[in-house]
């Protein structure tokens, strides 16, 4: 399964037809080759698949999705922490 996390465009390189995007604090380059010329601007939220910007999305929807991803990550971290604690309780080397 492939999940596309909303990314905010921070820079556009018209010469190379690429955009620099921020995805939850991770910066990367993405191609604009599949988008209509001048349809993406700095500050826009986009969805990326295999290195290509596939579409622009509404800021409100992007922010809701990002909050959901953050909640999922927080839950996973808590679950991993709980699992580690439970495993340490059954440690044979006491």
C-alpha cells in the first residue's frame, strides 16, 4: 500500500522543472513534469508519488491529513515504547 503524505512546496526550480517540498520536516525534490505549467506555487500543498508531484490539494485538507499522520506516529511510538517495557519485564537475565 502506498500512502502519500501532503507536502508543502518551499521552492520552485523552473530550469529543472522541479520543486523542493517539506514533508513533515523532511526536505526533498520532486518533479513537476506531470503538472500543468505554472499550476504549482510556493506554499501550495501537493501529493507526490515516485518522485513526481501528482496533484495540488486544499490547504485545509492537507493540514487535517498531517494532523492525522502525527496522531498515528504518536500512537505507534507509544505502542513501541509499551512493547519494549513489556519485553524488559520478561528479561531472563535478572
